[in-house]
C-alpha cells in the first residue's frame, strides 16, 4: 500500500455508503493505520446522491478537505453514472468499482475516457442471496478491500466478524450473511 | 501511554464528558452538535455516569438550566450549534456575568440565511463578546483535550468556557485519537467545590443581583480582569496537561514560524489543511509559516505580535464576516494588537473563507500564500478585505 490512499464513495441516501466508508476506516484503523472517514453532509434525503470519503495513511493526515484526486472510487448505484461525474480527478493508476450486473468493458465507455482499472460487482445479487434483501454496501466494501488492498483480506474478514457480532449481537443470521457477502464479493469482483 | 481509539469529534466530546461525570446537563438538540447530548444520554441511561440529564424545550432553557445548577454549586454542561447558540445568547451573558464556570461544547455551524447546516464560525464569533472563554480545536484530539482542560481553566477564574470544533468537518469525521485513562482524567480535572454557592451551607450567596450605576461598572471591571487572568491559567493548565499526556497547549500554536516571511493566521480544522500547504511550500524553498489561534477569548494579543512582528506579510483568515464593510473580527483584533504594540512593519490582509461549508482546499490556502509573496515582494497590500474561493 502507498503511504496514503484516498477513496471516494458515491451512493444514494439510504444505501449505506456512509456506513461502508466508516466500516472501511474502522478496519484500516484496526490494522494500525491513521484514518479519516467522513461523509459530505447536506439535506439528507432517501435516494439523493451522496458522497463519502476515506483517507488511510501511515502518518496522520492533517488535511481537512474533501477528496478531489482519489486513488479509488466506489459507485454503490450504477444509475449515478448518468448524473454524477464519478471519475472526476480519479488517478489513472487507481480503479473504479461499480455495482452493476454488467461486465467492466460494457461500462468503460460511460466513464469519460477513464484509463485506469474498471471493476464491476453484482452487489445487488450477492446481497439478496446472502442477506435476503438489497443492501449493496456490504458487498461493495468487500470489493474495494479486494481491489485496493488497503487492508489484508484475512484480517479484514476477522475484523468485520467482530464488528458485526458487536452490532447484531442477537441476530446470528445477519452476521453470517454479511460475512458471506464480503467473501463472495471479494471472489466475484471483475477487473477490466 | 493513552488509549488508541478512533472517534468522531462529537463522540470524543461525549466521551470526555463521561470521563468527567459532571453533575448536570441541560440540553436541546441541534445539528451538528446533536450527537453530543445523544451519546451522553446513553451513558446516563446505562448508569455509566450519575449526571442529572435535563432535556429542555429550547437552548435558552438549556443555558438557564446550567446557570441554575452551576449557581447552586455543581458542575453544569451543555452542547449546541448555530441558531441554538444564538438563541442562548441572552443567557450566555448572564452565565458569564454571574461568574459561573459552565462548559459548553459548540460544533460550529453557519447561521441562516440562506438556511445552511454546514460549518463556519459565525455562531461562535457572534457571541465572542458575551464574556466566555473560547477555545477552538483543529482536530477531534484537540476538541477532546480542550474539553478536559476547560473546567480547570473556567473554575480558576470563575468564567464559563466554550469548547469549539468545526461542525461536520471534525464533529462527524472519524479519526484516530489518543484518549487519557479515566483515573488520570478524574485526577486532572478534580472535584468542584466553589467557595460560594447559592446553596452553599457555609457561605451562601445570592446570584443574579440588580446592579445600579454605582456598582455595575465595577462588576464589569472584575469580569474583564478575570478574562485577563485567564491567559496565564490557560498556559499553566495546558502545560500540566502536556505533562500528563505529552500534548501541551498554549494560547496559540506556531507552525514553521522561526524564519517565516509569509504567515497565515487561522483557527479550527482548516489549520490542518494550511499546515499541509506550508509543508509543500517549505519543500519548494519558500519561507511560509502558520499561526493557529487556540484561544480566541481571551485574545492572545501579545503572543500574536511576538509571532508576527518579523514576517513581511500575513493573512488573517476569518471563517465568518462582520458585515462592517471593512474586515472580519480576527483581522480587526490582530491589527489592533500590532498597532497597540507599535509594530507596523508586517503587511496584513484579511480573507473571509469557508462560509457555510465552502470546502477549504490545500490549493485555496496556497493561493493565499501566493498573494502574500506578492505583497512581501512589492510592499503593496492592495485590497485588504477579500473573499477566498467565491464566484463573483
């Protein structure tokens, strides 16, 4: 991993992009890193485009601004591709990870000539099959950890198990489903 | 060694409150400080603190609750933001003039209108003359550290203390933080035993008296003296805190100022962004430096004069506007400090920046330094009242 990795999340209100960004910050913190995890706040409405950010670094980062030149971008909702400039400032040696049923090469033409890696993951399908409902944020979290390598995969799964156990203490199925969703997304993410 | 954690600024404040276990909290929620009483009420509910939590119907009542409690002889706390702070204003003056060392956590936010929930310093600056000590934090760590020091400072001079951090930017961002152990915190903060209190059995006193012209001004003079005395107390408590945690605090922080020719004076979270800009400029061989104001009240006039007297040009960064067709409050007070000390060599300009959450980027701060370089080279300040990153 580089000394500093910056990640930008695009989602819609209610899809859990903010929660996923904070979970990623948590996981990176637990491997000894300095982290910043923060959403961009405005009038919060279900379905409206939202942005969240992660900075993960080996030294404390003192910058307190949004991220304009991210190493990675995560798009939790494919429909945002037509309304939000998701690749703005995205580094060519980075990657964009999109929640989609399509293959990476089918989406590249919609990314304004972005030259870096384009990755897709069918987060909706994985979520429905493992959790019974469409919660795309858990699979997206697994996919970005796999693609960015900001947290070692094994440690990440163990850590998330701990977090989910804490959060859903009495709901065993939810814990298992979330872990399955993470593992499957790490296996199934397609890189193009 | 402290405890390695990651918390948002609001979580950090609520955690500090839990460690201190104050007697009374009077609170009314408002974005972005709502989480503070929310998290703290959980501690109350769980029995982790034995604070009397008093949910009220407005911020005016929240501060009134604190005044009643603190006057009775116990520690009272609250938290607020933006219009909530404005609505409290009448009672803020009462708290300060009654010499009640209440602590108030402020997650700073813009004022309407247009209606906006994001960060700037308009709320805190609007009450800068209410007689409260005002400490500003760059990070979640500083918000936490300032909170742990606030009661020691306020109680030593009998003045209330506002602990300000930038709404959302630090209040809602998760970052690494080092927490102090509970026993160390309790020992550091100590117990509160005021010499006089409304309900003090040994030395009862009346609070909120009527002040006729023959006495009113003497009361104000004493209040002014308490603020003057607070400077030394803030320094002493900041050093003592450093001995405990390794993180020392003064009234200001100087960053790469030793041989600096251009300096930015700034407060709050953007100081961190500006430090990164200074590092870049230094790597390019430029003599850039930064002064961060931690204590806006009392105002560190002598310290700022000392820090700025040898620079060629400085920019005072105000995250609010006085709408006086002239300048923001920080610039006004720095200029007054330099003039009073007879220092007229440094050229100064004022930027109004970051209003209503306008993102303050590293590039924005670099543009300020580029302007300062021009001024240093030519000796011409041009317009001193400027807006940063605005469409006109």
